[in-house]
C-alpha cells in the first residue's frame, strides 16, 4: 500500500529539517522564513511506499501569499492520505492557528510538535494527550534536529490515513450560522468539504466564492446569515472566525500547557516551605514570639518603661505636681489622692506604654509582611487535629490586641458550636492590658529568664488548644470543624507607616484607658484603701479595701498568693486588666517604700515567692476578662446562661491551672512540703488529664447534661 503524506507548517517550524530526516534529502535548512518556497517531494527512507510532499511554510490557509496559494490548492485538490502538521512547540499559539484551519478543511491531520528539546530547555511542558483530546487528532512530540520521535510521527500518520474527522467546534451561534450556510451549498460538494466551504464563504474568501455557484436566492440568504451573525457578534465575519480560532487555541493552551515559570516556586513559596513546615513551623513561631517578648519586655521596651517609671513618674511628674500643689495650697487629702492614688496608680499603668508599643510594633511587622496569615494556616493544621477550625485562630490573633474585637471576630465562624467555643476561649490570649502584668511579674521575679514573658503567650494558646480538645469531646461542642480556606498573600516588605500606625493606635488606646477607666478606678482604690467604714483616715491594713480583700484572700491561698492585696488586684482587674497594676501601684506604693516601678518589684518580692507570682500571672491571664470583653461575650453568646458558662469555665480553668502550677512548683522549686493543697492539685490534674484523653462522648455526662439543659436545653 502506498501513502501520500504532506508536510505542512509555519515557516521555521522545522518542516525542511523533518523532510530531510525522513527522506534523507539535503534541502536547505535556515532560521528565516521562506526557505521552502515551492513544493518538493521525496520517499521515506525506511519505507519507500510513503511519499512525502514538503509544502512551503505558511501561517494561514486564507491565501494572501503565493506560498499560501500553492499549499491550499495542493491540500484542497491533491489525493493526500495524511497531513503532517509540523508545529513549533515553542510557538504553539501561532502555529496552532494553521492547525485549526487544516482541521476545518477536514483533512486527516497528525500534529507533530517539533523542537521538544527546546521545550525542555525553556521549561515548557505540553501534555500531548490533552492536546490530542482537545483537537480530536493524534499529537506526537518529536525533534527533527535531535532525531527523536520521527518514527512515532510516521506510525501515527499511517493510522490516521484517510480519516479526516475533526472535533473542532466554535461558538454555538457561529456553528448555527455555518450549518445554515452548509444547507445552501450545491449537493455535489462532498460532506467532508461542506463545513470548510461554509467557513470560507462566511469569511468572504473570494477564491472560494468564485468556485462555488449559489442560486441568487441562496446568495441572498447567505448575505442575510452573515449580516445577522455579524450583528450578534458585533464584528465583521472574518474577524468572528479569527477570534473564534484564537479563543479555541487559548482554551487548548490552558488545558494542555504549563510554563515552568508558572509553577516554579516563588521566593514566597520557598520561604513558606520553611515557615509552614510541618515540624519546623511551631518552633519557628515560638522563636519569633520569644524574640518579640525579648525585645519588648526584656530589652528595648524595658528601657523605655524604666525611664517612664523611674524618671517620668518617679520624680518629674510627682515633683512638678507637688510644687504646684504647694503653691496652690491644695488640701492634704487631695495631695495624697493625687500623689498616692492617681500618680501611683495611673503612672504604674502608663509605665508599660513603651513595652506595649514595642510589642505591637513587632507583631504588626509580622502581620504586615504576611507571616501571621501563615500562622493562621499552621494553626489550622494544629487546631484541626483537635477538632477546632483554623478560623478560630483569627479571633485569637485579634484578641492579642484587645479581647473585645477578638470575641466579635468569632462571627466569621458559621458553625454555631465552634463559634461559641471560640468565644469562650479567645480571651485566654494575652491582650495589651494583660501585658503589664506579664512584664511586671517577669521583670520582678524572673529578670534573668527570657522565656517567662513569652510563656504567657504559649500558656494562652495552650489553654485554647487543650480547652478545644476537652470541650469538643462533650456533646455541647462536638462536631466536625468548619472548613477553613484562606489565601496566603505573598510575603512583602512591611510598610513602616502601616506598622507604626498599628503600634501607635494600640498605645494610644492604652493611654486613653489609663486616662479614663483606670483613672476612676485608681481614685476608688485609693479612697477605699485609705479610709475605713466610718470614713476615718486609716492605715491601709485597716481600710475598707483590706476588709474585703481579706474576705476573698483565702480563696486564693491555695494558689500561693492569698494576700488581700493580690485578691483586690485580681478583682479590680475585672474592671480593666490594667487595674491589676494600678492597684499594685497604689497598694504597694503606699507601703512606705516608693511608687516607682523598680521599687514595686522589690516590695512584691517580699510578699510572694516566684512560683506564687507565676501562679498569679497564670490566674490573671486565664480568668474572666475585663467587663468590656465580658459584655462582648454576652452579646456574641446571645444569652446569659452561655455567658455565665463561659465566665465560670474561664475562672475555673484559671484556678485549676494556677493551683497545679503553684502546688507542684512550690514543692519542686522552692522545697515546699506536701499538703492538702498538693493532694487537691493532684486530683485536679488527674481530672483535667481525664477530660483530655477520654473518648468523645456521644451522650452527655450527667454533669454536662445538666449544663446542656441549663444553657441550651440540649439533652
Ligand atoms: C537553523 N530542535 C531545534 N532545537 N531546532 C530545530 C529543530 C528541533 O527539533 N527542528 C528544526 N530546528 P527549518 P522550515 C538555525 O537552521 O527546517 C531548527 O522553515 C541556523 N541556521 O535547525 O528550516 C533548524 O522548513 C542558525 O534552524 O524550518 C533551523 O519549517 C542558528 O529550526 C530552524 C539557529 O528549520 C528552522 C538555527 C543557519
């Protein structure tokens, strides 16, 4: 059996090279168009029954140039068994334009993607199967220069010989017009050529118009069809066809090609490989947080805080105020209120502004460069293991600034159980108001350890994760976590303006609070710590505050800090967490030493052991948040029962954690004796571990059943 194959392709696609390889001819090869200007033929080297015709290089079959005329006439008239369409793989879009026209002609076509050696070098991947599927004809990759794949090309051509079906279909409105034109064509035109001729008539191809004889009414109808279609597409008919071809090619390319630059890892991806690594992500995050706390609480921030405490509120402000009050002959009680109440209390709180500024500057840096989004992603992986959604991390991240917006951010969680759980645990994160407590305790009791301050952050997160594990096992919160899809923005250099603004905003909010709510609270604390119930001026120990503090202190005794001052500071912290420090400023300032921050530290060290102080820190970190955040919890929970459940859970967990830390820490680090408190801590630890490791419950335990009925009527 003999075969007639035609080599067709764009100039420079490697047709002549292919022809030479296949036939052993020595045609001139060149990297400029027009090397093959006339048709040449030759016999296949390995199978002389196959004749190959090398046609001139062309870009299109709408014949504008002599080469296009030669090629089109030959393709339209010669008895060809198969067309070998030689496509420059590095220039697919332009080359496939000709391919589509070959398919429109209904020719039995094999697409040979040449220059696969160059494709490899350029990092372009072509999926030949997908391309073949899209075009509806065989596609073979080869290299004429490297002599790869040529046999496959011939085999495919032999298989395809004589079969010219095409699957190329354009816009349905255009196809409808072509179908109508096909119906107008004379019957003697064969079925295989009718669609191509319809396209050519639609395009307005003059040569075809002359060759096809239409009746006058069909002529009119053809004009009508073209006119309507042009109106529909709002384009000239030839432009409609061109656009459709390119549209088809774009879809093909999207389906079948990948450029390496599109999947090559960007710098951002490379950084993510490390920062979001399964094993490394959390240690790296811990290291970053350590660095941030080290800068804000241990070094740079502390320098500012020391200056504010020792110089600004240690001498400048009190001295200037004292002079003014002496000049204006201010009453003694008012002088005491201003110095011992307001300056000591508000000053102690304001002393932490530099540390807060540095902390939030560093956090804003991490947020602005895109790292915090990664942490949400990493946390999603971690949280998901424990049944929580990564969506819960966003409120927690916001809560590092302030618990109120943090709690409100839980609204993005669709699953009601997950949302309630998130509201309940979000305020475990240390907010800016808790930072002074962290700074004071770590500075006063652990000046040598750089891990105590960041540990507050990790304790907050640990409490959230462990709460998630334990609570998700109860029927109140059970269920699969909501899916969390977030786009990770590419890393970029942080904008100094944005970062500064974020840090300044938070510092200003802190200062505003010190000038309002803390100011009023300090007056109240000073008054109640300076007067007794008959409003006589008394020493602190006989004051109203000391009375109430002593009533509460025993509750906190097992936690190691059962002094009336510690109890009062914790309770005033419910108004605003800054009050904890404001209260210490007033109470320990009045104890005869001095108001300055450094000296408060010395007095504190006399009242508490380091383990007791750490237990105090943990309790104040985890217990119910300030009133404003409790209000937000109430709004989000939408009912008092859930709010009370949240507050009770927070205070209960805070108490248990502090108890365990103090009781065991006291024995291990301070040589304490075993007591009833140790036994209680052991039992509590056992119960907490049990809550963590027990099997998830389908049915509520009797206790939770009661709670469920109370808070949500759940059985
Ligand atoms: C020059 N791989 C590579 N890398 N190049 C190829 C391949 C292939 O598989 N196939 C062809 N070429 P024609 P038309 C040249 O001649 O066959 C190259 O127009 C050069 N010449 O070598 O002529 C081929 O018949 C100087 O390149 O195509 C030729 O379709 C510098 O593609 C070009 C660089 O081949 C066109 C290349 C003086």
